[in-house]
C-alpha cells in the first residue's frame, strides 16, 4: 500500500512515444545496420573508402536525434 501511495505522490508521468517518434526510432535502427556494414567495409577496404558515407550517415543520425529530443 505504501508503494502505491509513494508512487502516486512522487512518481513521474512520462508521455508515450508519438507515432512520429516511433518512426524516427525505427529509422535509427536501420541506420545502425547501415553503419555496421560501413564498419565492415572500412575494415576490408580502408576507412578512406567509406569516410564520406560515414560522415553523411552521422549527419542524418544527428538530425533524427535532435527531432526526437524536440
């Protein structure tokens, strides 16, 4: 009983993710897979071969993270 009362008094209510947030998080998941493939290519062919792609992907990831935080 005290746990329920304590939670009711001191607990925080967190908003559920919006459908847009869920879409953005799924997009991040796909980008993680792309980044993994780029890392494999960098190990095989050298970083110079993927540096531009990595930079572009990092920029996209930063944009999505900023959208989620907003």
